[in-house]
C-alpha cells in the first residue's frame, strides 16, 4: 500500500488540487509541505492533533515538513469557521505562545539535521510595507471571488471586518514565501482552510509561473457532526498542565461507540489490518477498542510512563479500587470551606461543569456522587466534616472522577 492509499483508507483526505501530482510527490518522499498553526493560545489542542499526526506520517515516508507558526497572521485571526471576531492579542503573548508550540511539536516531528523546519511568518509579515504589499500581492485577488468563499460568506450577516478580510491574502503570501525561500511545494490544512489554500496555489502560479499543490484533511467530527476535542470545561489541550494525562486518556476512553474506529484510523499509527479487525467488535468489546485508542494517543502526546499511569488509574477506578495517585485534582483553601460551600460551586471550581444549571441537571439525573454517595439535593453543602484526610472524590457520570484537596 502506498502512503497516499493509506491516507485515503484512514479517511484523512478531504480535498486535493491535483491528485496524481500529489500522489507522485508524497509516495516518493518528494514533498516539502507546510501546515500553519496560529498561536491563539499557550498550548496546542486536540484540534491540532490530527495535523501533527499527518506531519509525522509523511515525515516517516521521507517527506519534509515545515511547521509554520503564525506570529504574523495570529495578529489578525482566521475568520474561517468563526461567527465573531477573534480576541486581539499582544505581540508578547503571541511570541510566548509560539515558543510553547515549538516545544510541543517536537514530540511529533523530528527537527534534527534539517529533516523538518519550523518557521514563523512574523519574519516577513510584521514588517511589510502596506502600499507595496497591496500593489504587488493584492492585485492578484478578486474581491468578487473572495466573497463567494464560505469562510467569508458565513460572516457577512454579523459583519466581516476589513482586518479579517486580509487574512486570505496573508495566508496565500505565506505559501508564496515558503515556496520561494524553502522550496515548499505543498500545503496541508483542515478542510475549512480550502479557499485560503487555493489562494496560495493561485498566487504562486501568477507570480512565479510554477505549480504548487494543496490537500485538506478531514475535520475530526463526532457522529453528531460536532468538532471533537471539547469538554464541559473547555478544550482538550496537549499541555499536561492544562489537561492532565489522566483527563486526556479519559477523554478518548469515553468517545462514542460510533466514533472509536474512525479515531483509531485517523489518529493512531496502528496497522490498518489491526483496526479493521476491531471494526467487527460489538458491545462490550468496543470498550477494549476505546482503551487501545486512549492508550495510544496518551502515549503519543505524553509518553509511555504517563500513558501507563493513566491506564492503571482509570482501570482501578473502574474496578472500584479507588486509586487516587494519578487522578486529576483541584486544591482549595481551607478558609473557603470553613463556612461551607455548595457542591455546585465546588464543581465549578474544579471545572467539572460549565455552569450551575448544568450541575443541577446532573444532580437531578443522579449523575453526581461524593465519596461514592449519590447526591440528590441540588443545594447540597460541603463542609470540612465531609473531607476524609483533607480530600473528597467527586464522581460525575459513570467515568469522570476528580479529587478535591484542602490545602
């Protein structure tokens, strides 16, 4: 099986500009390709995960990845998939976020001996002369055509700022610069980036008379059509300080039955033959597939030791042994408990629920326990007397455990 055939079988490819040329390049290790990462937070998250896995796959096949961090484009923010304007960040915050990205990417991509590059588009975007840029680059873009693209159409009702309107031109310029400076002949990205990527291939053709190619990756959606990687408390991050290895493991352990095989194909490096055998599994057997998925991904992101710890902790909790060593936890000051605190407020502090209304719903449905005692009172108060050796364990649903420590 060729590299391209495997990508197709794993369900990774959404759209391509020239399939035969792309096959030729990546199957023979001739692709120098880039994927862009705008530093909108201080950590990569599950939404970036599939792109990193794709970069790793293609590098293993002899192709050369370029990880482009958006120190320049991050100052505007991509309007794709957005209904509102992104929060503006300072240059200092953007630079800090870029540094964090570099550290995390190194777990997936081998940057040694020129096998991959990490480039920041701040190097050419932040010091551009606006008049020169618009004359030289903007003249190649049709406003009429740009307004037909989905990334802009969905913003027209609420209002599209001129700032955001420039984003496609800047991303296209990125591809042009990477082609000129590094011989980058391909761009990969999420399927919602298609129009931006076409802008880049067209700019290279118009300015340089050369062919460049684009391929989009299937977005990671669950069976309900929603983007995966979100929980009640927010995004699932790759930084262990923002999402613990145990929580990361539990997220994948709890994916829907309909999604587990798809995730195994798209995100793990297990042989397809092995995954195809799991497609025949049903009922409780799917739990085994979810455990395999959770372990493989936790090992990829956090390493073997953390994956083993998370697996053991999850197994112990499932069997009722109550292992607490690797359980996610929240510290709370004793003074906050002295007068008592409602269970819902405590769950909010621990980010177990996004709101009190969601907490009330869970309690009414019998989905919350404290130290194995089911709570039915939505106004339940927690006092110091409830803590055993300065800790309690809150269980949400069937599989989410969280330890509260008094400090």
